[in-house]
C-alpha cells in the first residue's frame, strides 16, 4: 500500500475557494467509494494549514479520475503559499481503522 502525506498552507484570500473545492473532493469520494483508497484531510489550528494523508494501492490511484479532484488540483499551486509531499510508512496505529 502506498502512503503520501501532503502538507500545505493556503493563501488567506483563497481559503473559501479552497474549502469549497476540498469539500467537493470528499463528497465525491463518499459517493463513489473507490476501493482500497483512504483519504484524510486535517485542517490545522492556524486555519490556513492543511495535511492530506492518502493511502491506497498504486497512488495516486483513482484520485486523478475524479472530476472534483482534477478541479481541486488545477489551481492548488496558485492557492498555496507552501506545499510539500512526502511518502511515509505507518509503523503502528491504534484505532485509526
């Protein structure tokens, strides 16, 4: 299973747009339920920083096939002040499903 952690900070003036696009991604994921994919978005306490965690076989897997994800990714670089992507390995988990 591939795992990715994407951390980014959105420009304050683009926050509402970002939240709308991100919400559409999660709505489409809930509706289409791609097999084997796990996708979590955390909004950090400053309100502008986010962490996305994607887990699944052969990432990015089904994400680029989602219309909402393509719209989300289309302007992500312009909406963000900073962005980093790293692969990681889960060494242990309790209660995270």
